[in-house]
């Protein structure tokens, strides 16, 4: 029995490859309000609809989904294909929240492998840098960013 | 008797470059938080929900997902940095230095890196901060830079 997939080891990634992740996810009010409050985030635009209707001249019709949740969900949608065999998240950079997300929007994710490196400290793993993008049901890009993960090498981690 | 209404949050004028904010509350993270976060973000890696698997990778137990550690540091920083403001625009150089486990307590602090008024949206500015998160042993667990739209005092 193997707990993780056989096709997401370090050796399986090639720079330039693009993954169109097959699952989408409709963001709900529960997701946004729960994660906002669970993380003690006190920004009213995520949880006060009445206040939001007068915010920034009424520019937004609904509560904004908290950006940290959007980032988490889009990365999550990439996770089974890209990081199921990751042993650590090393970092993220160049994250841009490009369009607002509202309850009821459905997000889809795409990833592009940017580069691969050997790890200076973990010969059993390699470093994968990839770009993730999240789009809504209209194809509008809502978030993009780069993620760096430490991924198991098949040569060290699979039974011979 | 008096009626009090205490407003929370800061404006552009409060963010002198170099000013440091030690954020309130702190938060002890638990495996319940972790399981909820990875479930609601569909983060499919057993490292965060299967303690036996986590131990085979050399961890003490399931680490708290780094994006939950990030979201919690962000949440603790909001009253000081962005509650009086506008949307979160971007993030850079998010780095994780050591694992956080269930039972560890996260505290956060931020420093103002830059601020500028916007030409296109009078009454608003763009402010960037560096936020750092520490555990109960004062060990650095993460840092990142965040940029937001922030209101000025003259904004309605």
C-alpha cells in the first residue's frame, strides 16, 4: 500500500510542463467566514455584508473572500498533482490577488513547472519551483504566485 | 455612565517607514485548526492529517500547514495594519524557517517597508510591510512581505 501517488516524485517534473488541474471548487460563505474567524482576522469586508454595501463607494456587492483563503484553495487544487509527495513547503513569492472572489464563485487551478534544483541538505529530495494560477468560472484570473517545495526522489523513497 | 465606541485600525498617516507593530493576542494552533484548514482548502498531502506518515518523514507529528501559519500571522496583524484599509494586493518572499506543531503558540510583528499615495484613487495609498511570526520559544517560523490598499484620514 502506498499513501501517496506514484507520479509526483521529483523525477516526474519537467520545467515548462503545464498541469491543468481537473477539479474545481465553488467557494462558499462557510469557507470564507470560517477561515477568516479561525485565523482571528478582524477585517470587516470579509464578514460584514451591511458594512460592505457602503465600502469603497459600494464598489463590491458582497463580502470579499479573504485573500489568504483564495491562495490556500488554489494551492490546494494543485496539491494532489504537484505536492502530494512534498515533505516541506519552503516558500511562496510574487503572489498577486488580481480580481475579487465572492461566495459562489468557482475556482480552477493551473500550474507550470518553472525549475528544478538539487537540495543542498536533503539528497533524498529535490526542490521544485512552480507557478500556480487560479481562475474563476468566467476564466478571469484571480490569483497567481510561485511556490517552492521539497519533493521526495523516487530513487530514495520507493521500495526496490 | 458613558457610551463608548472604540474604533480599531490605522490609516496611511500612521505608517511611518520603519515603524514596528507588535501584534495582539497570539494564537495557539491545534491539529483541529490544521485539519479544518487543509480540508477546506482541499490540500491533499497526508503529511498534514496522518501523524504516522508525518513521522516517517522525520516530523514529530503532523506539522501545521504553512499556509495556515501564514494566514494566522496575517489574521493577528490585521487590526494594526489593514483593518482600517482596503483590499490585500499581493505577497512576496514568504519563507518558512521551521515547522509549527499542534500546541505551539504563534505571535506576529510587522515593520512598515514603504508607503505611497495613489494617483488613480484619491484618499488611498499603497503600503507594504514585512511581517514575522515567532513561536513560544521566540524562534522565527515565517516571514513575508504584504502590500495593501490603505485609506488616508481624509478618505470618507
